[in-house]
C-alpha cells in the first residue's frame, strides 16, 4: 500500500543510471574527479563529467550532474553539440532498466514503492508538434507506464500501487482504485510550460469525488496546491465535475469545470496560453476565462493522485479510469482537439 513514508526522495546515480536522474550540476577540473561513481569518467571541456556508453557515437555520455547536458551523448568529432540518441540509457526504452540496476525503485515497509525523482528523460529538445507526455496505458507493468511522448521515460508506480490495465476508450486504459494507485513522472525543464500548454485525457469517473480526486496534477510549493491540475470533484451545486485549474502556490488562478457523467468516458482538454484558459469536453468548447497567474517548480507530474505535502503526503487518489493522457507544450487548435475526441 502506498504511504507518504514510502516516497523515496533520494536519487541513486551511477554511470549506469544517470538517464533517470536530475541533480545539481557538478563542475569538474580533472578526470580524477569523475571517477568516484565507479566508472572511468572524463572531465569534458564544459567542466562536467561523462562516462563510457557504446550507444553514443563518441563513446561517452554526460553524467547525472551535468545540468542541461545530463543524459545526452557527448558530441563526436565534427558534430556541433550534445546529441540525444534514440537508444541507450537516455532513451525511454531503457529507463526502466536504469531504475532497476540502480535500485532506485526499492521496497517500502508496506510492500509498495514509488520514487518521485527517478523518472523522466533529458534527451534533447522535444518536437513541438508532439506531446511531451503521452500515456497510452497499453501494457501492464508493476514498475510503471512508458511515456510515448517526446520526453521519453517512465511514470513510475510501486509494485502494489500501479493501476490495473483494463479495456479503455482507445485500446487499453488504466483503472485507479481510489485507495493507493498512483504513478509519477519526474520533473524536467521542458515541463515548466510557462508559455502555455494543453492537457488532454479520456476520463471515466467512478463515484463521487468530494474534495477532489486527482486525475493529472502538477504540484507547486509546500502547500497542497498546483501549477495545474485536472481533477474530479463536486461543485457548489453538488454536481460531479471535471475541474481544470491553473494557478499560483496559494491556489489563486483560474478554474473551469464541466459535468462529468458516472461510469462513462469523457474526453477532457484544458488549455492555457499564458493569459487565457479553455476547457473542452468531447470536442466542444465548454468554458473559458482570462488567467495569467501561474507558478511552477521542480515537482513531478502525478497520474491518479496528488501530493498534499506535510503529514498527508501522496493522497487525492482517483477512483476511476484514464486513457490516452497527453500533455503538449503548446495550445492545441480546435481541429486537433476534435480529432483527439474522435479517437484519431
């Protein structure tokens, strides 16, 4: 069972696991300073360490403490900059292996596990037209769900806290039990989204979400608030709704809602362009409001839950199902929203 105490906050990094970590930048002065992690490190001209990796043309990959270069291939002779390769430890296909080899996902006292700092990818600049995060939930896993978006990586969940894979709206989906099911995708700079974003998901509510149940959330600050969130909740008229919020560390900001039927799939899209936000349901614009309030920090993205911080920790568990969750670093035009709602 998932408990706040089971959330590991340390990221164990070795030359074999740096693709899964995002840590402070270490400035080296010599090769000797790059050999403390058990590998033959090299101090590169940028004053950061790299380690051997046959997946890189240069044979070297920047280490976890290399700032914005972390996890990228050292450029080979004749190239113009760091390279984000399609294979190797920095790619989404091998992130789970890195987590396993480094022991980042460990057992908790209650049998579950979850590490909020060990996921995500730092493999270059995403293609603007692609989603940064895209969780299709097609394959069952006790370790997490692969991100098919341009950031790669894995949304990690514990052995007993991964949602079940069930028939969804588009292929398979993820069934969250409302008790402790939760998945976490670690922060990378591309998730700051300060110029705008779109969050799209198929959502199936199963029961009433008093307070709120987190569908897809991005916490900010030390209080139980969010940069943005898509939640299932009840409005002032006691109607079950999907609620899209964008705001500050004190929870001020903009909020839009739309009624959400029970036990039915609804396609919900929230967009924000830096000054204006919209909420769409099943391809139809439901509501919009001006809002320029937004703050972000380096906390992860949560699927099926939220981080309440303090003594509560991970909570707000979703009782329902999600499918085809996508996060874009741009505002989707109406025709793309309609296509997603049509299942294409």
